[in-house]
C-alpha cells in the first residue's frame, strides 16, 4: 500500500509541475482589436442581436468595444434576418454580418444562424468569425 501511495504522490507532483509550466489560456499577441457594432436595420430582432453581439465582444479579451469609427477599429454590421424557418414554437433565423474597416473597406462577410430565443448563439458565432477578420487590421 505504501508503494502505491508513493507512486500517486510522484504522479501528483509531476502533474502539478506540468500545470505550472503550461500557459493559463490561449495567448493573444498585441492589444485587443477595437470593435464597433452597428445595425443595418431597426427591427426588434436585429436590435436584440446587435445588443447580444456587443455583450459578446465585451466579454472577449481579444476585443475592446469602441465608438466613433476610430482608426484601426473593426466595424461589425448586423443586418436584418434574410431567412426564417419554423423550428417548433420558435423561428430559426439567418443574419448576414458584414465586417468593415473604419474607413469603410469591406473585410469580410459571414452568416450566423440561431433561433430568436437563443440570439447569444448568433452573437458567439459573430465573435468567432471576427477573429480572423481582425487579423486583416494588423492588430490581432
């Protein structure tokens, strides 16, 4: 029994040493990308998604919320849903998202899909798609 306890102690010690050497999370180079979220429509669901997208960017360490189209900002434009399909008691919606530079240059497009009661999923998809687009600004 003592041999087993000693072996477990050695394994635990090695595991702790390894954890101390491993980085705490994904390392991001440089300052966070400044991002500004705007809407391409004023309907309730687009407004709600834009709010969820802002919150999602605010919770991500790789991005910092901005205003006023500052230089090197990533502009995220949430468009009105282009498709809706009944999914039980809810609707499954498809939202086009445009990514622009502060100067108005198109950097990319994506489409996010979720139900109207789970807009946070669309917001998370938007943040995930914005990571590679942020590289085009040279700041990510």
